[in-house]
């Protein structure tokens, strides 16, 4: 094959092969990155839903915990108060009248939501992961109602006696307009009378929401007496944070992305070494062609140009003007010879020769630093040399020196050393 055509195809083929190998690696890495990103977003969405909880109790068919409603009042103790539940499916809609007197020691009335299992037996629901109870309420006339949680106490609770459950509670106001109520489940108060009745210390105000049998909406001492009253509660929901899922997601996501980063670094280094080795293999004919170019050539002008480039490329002062002046041909002839012979411009071919030699020196001279090699091949500006080298080989000279297997002039491989 004609040497000119061989060199031209070699130079063009090197560029296309390098571009193909590099693009294939980055394409695979991009696909894996996109897949991992999508998986992370989907997993994050699932974990977000599990971490930031909003679970309904009303409407009842959508409740996260099965429950049934019952009403209690002092009428059970021969009191005069009455209460009637109108709806417990879409809302808690009830009406009541609080009256003093009768045989009851205290007036009371409430609607109780008792949790049950699928076997229709009572159960203890774990509400510890919820921090708030949120709902909308309205009353007529204006009222102050109570909210009470019924929690199991291993010291005093008898499962068959509802009055032995701890009753942390709080109060909320409502009127004829819908009002959003937000109850902090972590800061309820145990009534002093309950502690006294069970002979417990007044400082013993703790309660365990992980064992909750139900909750109640009842009256307070500020509820109007002997007046027909109504109350309606809708959109009852439990709000909380379960950080376990967030921690699990963080650990798994961190492990996946760290694995990807390690994989990318390893494969990128392997791909870079493979590309560099392939390019170095392809650059060997160019070095051989330099030697060929200094041999006698039938075309004296062409021989002069190739001989000059092969012997003077390491001269930092070489330029197109000095080459024309030294060889004694005009600019058009110089460009014509380089285009026909190599397919490159003067400066492109000059840089190709210099960079090919620089790569060889970097692979064989572990003791030489980048600046020394740059100067030895004709570059006075190390930054400019670094830029050209990276454009040609896809990495900086320092990286090349670090990852490319060091070879002795005889061809044996030595371990790579970084600058």
C-alpha cells in the first residue's frame, strides 16, 4: 500500500476508533446512571410515603385501623345527660344534652372509637409513629370538647375494665364554622383524678401510644349545660413520621451510588488504559514513518519536507515560516505536500509528531516529569502542552503517566507511577 495513503488512513482511523470506544463507555455509564437515578427517585417516593405518614380514620371505609363507634354518658349511672350518634361512616355526627343531677357523680357524654381486629375482637393499635391527630370540626352552639386516647398501662390496666386504661387527653374549641384542629399526640395530659383514683404519683404523666385501644370525643367542664348541642367531625387523620424508612433509604441509596462511583472510576480507568494502549499501538506506524521519511526519496521536495519535520519537530522555534525558509519552497507547495502525503496541516502534523513522542517518553521514562518531557518534544508552555495532550489522548499527561503501564525501552512492563 502507498505509504501516504497508509498514514492518512491510520490518522483518521485512530480518531474514529478513539471516539467510538470513548463514546461506548460513556453511553453505558450514562444508561446506568439514568437507571440508577430513576430507581433512586422511585424508591425515594415510596420511602417518602412511608416516612411522612398521613393515615385516615374518617371516612371509616378508608380507615387505616378498623374501628367501631359507641356512645357513653352518665345515663349509665342514672344521670340525666343524653347523646345520640347520627353518623359514624363519613363523619362523627352526634347530638347531646348535658344535664346536672340524677344519680351520676359527674356529668359526661362522649363518642368512643374502639379499635378492633378482623376477628371483631378488641385490639391495641400502635399509634406511636404518629405525632398529630388532624380533623375539621364544628359545633352548635359554641363549645369546648375533649379528646382522649385510651392507652394500656401494664401496672393498672385490666383489659376487661375500660376505666383502668390510661386516658391522656386535651381540649379543643369549635363553633358554627368549620375549624381545622391539630392535636399533638405526644403532649397529652393525664388527669389528676385518674392518677389519684389508681393511687399513682401525680408526676407519673407518661403514656404509651403503641398500645392504644381507642379514642374518645367528649364534653368538658366548659360545655353548655341543659342545651341541645351538636358536633360534627370530618376528615379525621393521623399524621406522623416514621424515620426508619428514611434511614433505610439513605443507607441503600448511599450504598448504590457509592458502588456506582467505584464502578465508574474502575471502568473509566480500565477504558482509559485500553484506549491509551490501543492508541499507542496505532501510533507506532507514525514513529516508523518518521524513520522512513528521513531516507532518500525520489521526490526531493517531498523528501526535504518530511526529513525536516522528522528531525526538527522537537525544536521549539520551528514554524511554517522557518520551514519554508529552511527548505526553500513556497507556502503553497509546502501545504500541497503535507496534504497529499499526510492529510494534515503543518501545525497539526507537527503536534501529532510531538505528542506521539511525548506519549512514548511518558510510558518509558518514569523518572522524568511532565515539564521535562514537554520541553524535550518542543513545547515551552507546559499548560499548552497539557491541553493538546488531553485533546489527543483523552487525559492529562499526569493521568497518562499514572494509569498507563510504564514500559522500559526494551518493551518490558513496569508498574505505573504517578507524578
